[in-house]
C-alpha cells in the first residue's frame, strides 16, 4: 500500500511538472490562427450546404410546377403564381418610387442642358456624375470680417479722375494709421 501511494504521489508530481512545462511552451498565436482557419473552413462548408439546399429546393419547386402543368392543374398553378405576385408587388412599387425620387433628386443637381441626355442613365451612373461634378465646383473664398478690399489701380496718378484720386489718397493714409 505504501508503494502504491508513493507511486501515486510521484505520478502526480510528474503530471504537475509536465503541465507547467506544457503551459510554458504553448504557442497561443498558432492556436488562435488554427481556430481562425477552422472557423473559415466551417463557414465555407455551411455556405456551400446552404447553396446546395437552395438549389435543391428550387429544383423541387420546378419539378412540382412541371408536374402540375403535366396534370393540367392550371387553376392551382395560377393561384400559386398569383400569390407570389401579390407578395412581390409591394416591394416592386417601393423600389420604383425610391428610384424615381432618387433620380429626380440627382437630376435636379445637374445643369438643365445635361438633364435630358442623362435622364435614361442608371442610378449608379447618375450618382457618379453628380459626385464628380460636386467635387469640381470651385469653393468660395473664406470671408474675413473687418477686412477691406484692396483696390490696386494700375493708372498713374495724373490719369486718374477726381474720385479715383480721393480713393487713392484715403487708401494711402489708411496704410499708415
């Protein structure tokens, strides 16, 4: 019995030594990268399964519709197609209203001469054109409060009329105040 307990204590001491040695030598970065790769692999696999499922469901629906046509059950077929159409129509109307509003907004930002020519373009093209046009607009200079205009007259003094001479004189005196 004493030998068994002695051996058990030696084994536990060896296990603790092994665990401390293994904890020190663990490369957490490689473990993390392995987990990331595993997650990517699982995500890819689940996406492939989802694609297969949707294609299988689509084929099954096409087969069912073909069988309805073959059995000449047009009323059931027409009812199902009408139901699908009724569920899709609100989204179609919302998209068309959004598209027309966006198109009108974009066209209103363009010059009148270009509106007729660009009216038939798709939304992405119009958005691109409007963004390029807004980038190319020159910005107004920043206003400086209290600053006066500096008038530089290129005329010599003797060719100035009376008003220009008075203005030149006032500007000259103002520089020295």
